[in-house]
């Protein structure tokens, strides 16, 4: 007997939406197994791992700060993913948003004009979009794979930031550390929740969710993008241009990532560092698929992923585990998410060996 995967004629929508919950449940079981092997009470440790980071108002503010860029970037990426446009370069697009907006903030560091912050947001959006347009144009004109080109551009952007922070942007009073001068007061988002670091930039996330929902569900352009994602040949036959979908998909992801970069430097950081992003561009890919590429689903998935970021610190301080446990659980979640996604669209069937004259079961 042999086994093979067979495509399901009509995948269940109910199972489609339940698959992320199954992946989360299986990841919790793996986490409890790790806690048990470490000599800890598995259930109590899991509860501590999940609840401790948000047990205070300050912790809740940190959750919002971590979740906002993840949601913002994931929503932008999901628009492209729905059209089969695979932007893996959000990490570099965040950095370019930082470079474009940070240049303005440093140039007008002593200004108290209210125009500085809106200008930073616009330049950050422009920087991310420009960086995302490079793999888009390479795909359109030279048929270069956007996965590879967008991924490689991450390293180019990172080294460009290192060059600036170690060079002309280095703070003369920073004891030779690779960092810029602190940004001026006019270049910082105001705090929204007193006693926390949660600032005005967290509102970009729900705004992005609303705009993406309107684009995908209430606009003809959104219909075109999703039609291309379902069937490229059918979309082309109906007159939907593939080049337009590639450009729009990449630009949406780049613009969202660029604004997320502005939110980091003008929000909790207040300065420009080489490590300005802790991998948000890559983690947002998990968030997008955990939310099933739906704006509302991404909102909840982003909160969960942000909680995992914060739980690493709780695991180290309270449970005595290395903070890398959070990365292990993130990877486990992605593994189970991809596994359940396969089972949504395919089923495992037993078949007879055709070479011996058997028939397929």
C-alpha cells in the first residue's frame, strides 16, 4: 500500500478558519512538553508564559507597541500575497522607511514645527514603496523572481543603514556607539496611554486593517487582485493586467513596512540604531498567514505574535528558561500552520501499487 495527497474538490471554509486555532493548540502542547522536560509544571508554566507579559498596564502598552508594526506590515504583505505576489523584503523596506524619515528628523532636529512628524510619515511611506518597487519592476520587465530580489535587498538596506549610523549620522556625544542623535520632540509620536510607551503610532494598525478590508472587499482593484490570486490565466483572460497586480501588491507591502519603520524610530526608540527592527519583516509573514490573509484575522494574529515576543522575557525572568524559547514556539507555530494548511486543501488517500495491476482506492 502507498499513500498520496489528493486535492479536495471543495475545501471546507469552516476547516479553513479553524486551522489557525488547531495550529495554536498544537503549539501550546509543544510548549507544555518543553516546560515539562525542563522540570516545570507544564500547565502553570504555560499560563505564566501567556499572562505574565500583560499583567500590568505597562505590559499591555508594550503588547500594543509590538503588535502594531506586525499588524501594519502583515496587512500590506497580505494584499500582495492574495494576488500571488510574494514580497519577502519587508525587513529592508522597514529600514528604508527609517532612513528616509530619519534623514528628515535629523536635518530638522531642533525644529518645533508640527510638520516634521507628518513629513516623516510621508517620507517613510515613500522610502518603503521605492524599495519595494525595485523587485516589482525587475519582475515586470525582466521576469526576475520577486522572492529572491526582495529578500536580497534586505541586506542592501541593512548595510546602508550601518554605513549611515557608523558614519555621518553617528552621535558625537554617544561614546562612539553606533547610534544617531536623539530625535527632536517634534519628531516623536505623543504617548497615548499614560505610564506606558504606547504612542500615537499604534493607531496605524487598525487604520491599515480598515483600509485593507475596504480595498479587498469594496473595490474593483481588490477584486482584480484576488482574481489573479485564484487563477492567473482566468484573470488575464478577463483583462486584468498581471503587471498591475505585481506593482500594486509590492507597493502596498512596501508602503506599510516603511510607515512601520517610522513608528519605530519616532515611537519607542527615539533614535536610529543598526538593529532598528527585531525581525518584524519576517515575523509579519507568519502573522499574515496565521490570520489567513484576512485583515481582521491579521489583527488578532498580530496580537498573538507580539505576545510571544514579550513572553520570551517572562520565560527568562520567571521560569528560568532562555528567551529563545519564544523563537522556538514561533517556528513551531509556523510549522503547524503550514501543515494544517496542506490538510485543508488536500487529503491523504491510500492507493494500490499501479505497477502490480491494482487500482486506485
